[in-house]
C-alpha cells in the first residue's frame, strides 16, 4: 500500500455518512466537565486539529503532541496538532494548516486534505473542535515548537483498530472522580477529547478497506 492508495480509501470513507457522536462516546470519560459552572456553548470558540497519515518503513503513522504545562484546562495533555480559530485564518481548515505548521513544522503544501470528522464540544475549555484528516506526501521532517509542546508522539495507525491498546483508568479532577478509557501506547495515555476524536476515525477505518490492510501489515 502506498499513500495515494490510502488517500483513495479515505475519500471513499468520507463519501459515506460519518458515524458521529455515538462513535465519539465509545472513548468518552464518565464525566466530561470537571469545573464548577457549566459554560454557555453558544459562546464557544472554534478550534481545528489534524489527523495526518504518513508512511514509514511500510507502516502508517500520524503525529500527536504532548502539550507543555501551563495554567489552562489542557495543560500537559496529549492532543492532535491544531489550535483555535483566528479571524485572519479565513476558514476553520486554514486554522488546522496554520497551527500544524506552527506546532510541528509540517507545511500545508505537504498535506492532502481527505475529509472532516464530527465536531466535538469540550466544556472544560468551551471550545468546539473540528477535526480534519489528511495524508502527507512523504515521511515528514518534524520540527517541534517547544514553546507549545514538550514531546512529539508518532502513533501507529494500528493502535486505533486493535482493541488490546484500549485500557481504563480512574482519577480525581477538581474533586470529581471520573473513569475514562484511553489508548495506551508505550508510556503515553491518550484520552479525553483526543481519544473521542480518534474513536470516530477508528470506527470509520474498521468498516473500510483500510481495516484489512492495517491488520494484515501492521499487526504486532
């Protein structure tokens, strides 16, 4: 399989209805809001992220980042490259291109857009996240912006289609106990909004030609 074939499979996938919020909930924590006063979703800001597939040594991967520690609701979390919409972006896809280049150094010229997933509302930060999927023209030369992220994580696509990578944990946040599923890869725990976005993409892959290719070529 080459990346052009991957792109054609993705186009076929996105020609069908999205699995939507039901598939996002498969990886949802038991509690999605840990603050004191629930925000007004009508005042939510838009943000945009990218799932970018690329091939390396016969396998397909995509990048994630672990955000730096800061005074905010997503401090230290693992996320897809992306960020909040700015008026000068023009549209939400441009936001994903811009933020991806700023955070991990991948130019928009190297990304071929394949489709957009279901918007996910995050009450803790009062953001609507619009996820996009794309294919990179080759193995990228990542340049991590260490002001925004402390680690780059290269995740094999097989993690999304192999249920053995899914584990669960319990934790207390702001005095509230939550239980959450997560994708476990090496020493990384991918949960929350990122896992919910990836869960929808995983459901799309599982019901497409890409599932068989992934299982045949990328098994442990």
